[in-house]
C-alpha cells in the first residue's frame, strides 16, 4: 500500500484517554498579527476537537496546560520569553511554518521548548499545509485549459533555486508569471481562477528543505485544478502525501529543456491521468492557525512530558 494511503488511514491510537478537563492552550503571540481572532470557548469544537480551549490571554500563563510561541514574533519583535514566570513543568511549544532558510535566531532557544509544531513530519505536533482526504465523488469538473504554465511569485531572488530553474525553462516553455515580483499582482480571489486556466503550475518552493511543501502545492495547484510541477523536497516526500502520478517532479528530468519538452508534448490522455486522484480524494487546506493550534489538544495526551529541545536549531536544520 502506498505510504500516503497508510498515513491517511492511520487510526487514532487505541485507548486514548479522554481528557478529564478542558485543556487550555495559551497562544503567546498570535501569528503575524497583534490582534488575535475571536476565540470563543468552542473554537476547537468547530474543528472537531472537544475539551480544548485556545486563549491569547497572558494572565493564563500560571495555569495554561501548554504555551505556544510563534517564531516570527520571537524573531522580529525580539520579545522576551516569560522564563521567570514559567510554572514548573509547563510544556512550551515552538511553532513555525517557515523553512530554515527563513528562520533566524534559533540558537537563542536552547533547552527551552518541549514540543515543536511545524510542517516537519517528525514534529511533535505535525501540521502540514494541506492533505488529501477520502471523498466519494463525483469530482468537481476541471476548468478548461487554454494555456500552458503559470507561476505566481512575490519574492523573486536570483540566488534562489527556483529563479535559476525558471530562467532555464523560459527558452523552452511559455510561462506566464504573476504576483508582486512580476508586476502582475493577482487579487486574493483571482489567483485560483487565473491559474486554473493553465495546464501546469510551477509549485516552486522558495527554499528546498526536508518536508517543506506549502500552499504553492496544495492550494495554488491541486485545489485550483491544475498539475503541479514541483521544486522542493525529493519525490519520495511528495509521495508520502499524494499519489505518485498527481504531480511532475523537476528531479525526474536531467535538464530544464527535457522537463519543458515533457510538459509541452504531453497528449491529452497522459495529461488527464494526473487528475485520477480526484475521483476518490479531495484537497483539504490546513492554513488556519486556529485549527493548527487546536491540533495540539489531539496530540496532548501522547506528547512526551520530559522532552526538551536542547538544540532546536540543530534539529530544525537537519
Ligand atoms: C484574562 O484572564 C484573567 C484570569 O482568568 C481574567 O481575570 C481576565 O478577565 C481575562 N482577560 C480577558 C481580556 O479576557
Ligand atoms: C499519449 O502519450 C503516451 C505517453 O507518451 C502514450 O503511451 C500514449 O499511447 C499516447 N496516447 C495517444 C492517444 O496518443
């Protein structure tokens, strides 16, 4: 059985102890904003998780069952951790969905955090950017394909691997580029209908790291109804999440020219095969921080109590 299917079917561990009382998760910084969303007590019930409360109220530090620190704010606000007020044995969670290339200052956090919440599969709380879930069709109709390849990029830097590959592809493949870096920005609601007109979407990650597969793959390509051409972790990583014939991996080709030739000369029956998964599976996007944080409660009874990340940076860079 394919790995991704095993993962999909993995049952909740047997004998899961029902939480005695509500688990309270304190979110020290709400990610990317200083205005946390409304967090009613039933927030996590909304995501299928009972007995779980999220709060941004720092007065709960003394009593929270776990405290989450989002890395971006630790990095940019240089905010101090409330180490002197930390109750004995209170689990602290380091949370980030960014890759190591976009993460600085981890060496400040030696021996502090007990659990990690990230896209890395070996995280204590593993939160991918998306997943496929069973679905008994009929699959929604695919948009009509009138164009070849699209790419949306907001931060174009020549030193990035994806910029190099793009430069090598354009002599052989028509690529329409959108996004801030191209001078053709797309409004939030225009992105999916625009890229859906294309046969292929360049799901090029901004940096290549273990398990780092983002919404460029899940949302911009799979959910939009176009075929992702991926630059990211190795093919085997993608195959842990989706069927092997749902995407084109740039590593399968010895040159950009060969990759372009494959995309351009593909006939319709070969092309349609990339969508076979849609008859039985559908994309679920997992971009909501509330849902990500609520998933801490699902793992809470099983997380190691005495674990400490002595070398968080070393772990994350590995
Ligand atoms: C924060 O929690 C404290 C302690 O439970 C409570 O007294 C206070 O009213 C809360 N603040 C807000 C804004 O909910
Ligand atoms: C389409 O291309 C595939 C792969 O090259 C080939 O095996 C198949 O026979 C082609 N189908 C048609 C209808 O031309």
